[in-house]
C-alpha cells in the first residue's frame, strides 16, 4: 500500500520535523508499505534533499498553477521536484476552500506531470445527499483533470478520495469500510471511462479522512483501497509507528 503522511501545518518546529523523518526511515525498513511524507515546503529541501537514499519518499502539499516568472509566494512544481519531492498533493479540500477551483486543480496537475511529480489528486464531496448528487461532484472533479490529459498521463495520477465531512475528525467519524468499498468501485468506474483499452485497475486510489491506528486495519480490509492519505495521525513518531503496526 501507499501511505502518504500529509503534515499540513501540524509540524512547525524544525527538530520535530527531523525526528519524524528519522522515525519514518526506521519504520520504512520494517514495513512492506511505501511511505511518503509531505512536510511544509520550506522543510522539503532539508528533509528530502541530499543524504543517503532511503525508502521514504517525499511530497509537496500543493504546487503552483504557474511556472517561472512574476508569481510572489508561489511554490512551483519545478522547485518542489528539485528540493526532493517526487509526489505532489493537489486539490486538497483545504486548498479548494482557499479558492482552488477545478480548472486551477487541472493546471496544477499538468505542472506536476511536466516536472516528473506524481500528482496525488484529492477529490471528495462536502456532504452527502439522499439523491446521491455527491457522486456527480466526484465525477466532475475527475473529469476536469482527466479530460485534457493523454492516457499515459492519466495513468500516472494517484487519486485520494477524501470526503470533506470525514477530514480532521475522530476515528468514529471516518467512512465505514463497506461505504469506502462502494466509493472506490464508483471512482474506478469513472476512471475507466477515461482509460478505455487501458488497465484502469492500475490507477491507485487512496482514502483519507480521520484515519488512525484504531481504524486503519478495518478500512484497509475489504475496501480495496490502495493506501491512505493521513493527516494528523501521521505527524508524530509514535502515532505513525502505531499506524504502520496496525496495518502490518
Ligand atoms: P486527517 O487529514 O487524517 O487529519 O483527517 C487527512 C487529510 O486531510 O489529508
């Protein structure tokens, strides 16, 4: 499985960031899962750049929709790649809440792909409705990104299904594993329409939203998820260790 730790803004102290990476490297040697950490952008170079090759991968939490030029404050995909990232979380609901529309998310995914970053495209409904209109929301989020891309590019995207109502809560508030299984099936069907003749089952689909050591195993079993995008529970060494131990 692919386990991505989204640090958000939880890890502010440099020493805490270093400790977490040291712990992750140790844990990565003992697990069969692929571990990727997404620290705050200013720490990326310090944590991911140089040094010995390790099994831990690094990602950036967002990339700019623009490339080089007059764009104060933007972190471009090119700089993230050179700082050591190989993954880019894009379209996270916390970025969408700050103004990232589907067309912006689509641009960001293109920037990531041209700079050899694997896009981790976050999709998810704000709430559920009895008429299942939320399925249309997911379809539209996927369409906006997939439509302009070639099949080869589409195959490189990792999808993170993160229902907004389940993010940043307690384990009890996460999705149920049977519901997750249905959602993954639905997302895979939508993806398959964009990849006719290709093996859409190769596209990795992760789940994110209030995953911790107490629910990760149940969510993994039977849901056919290919991994997890984990926020809070990935941001201290003990709970990161507990997560991987529970998943085994
Ligand atoms: P959480 O965040 O695990 O803290 O709910 C997940 C995410 O937003 O990526």
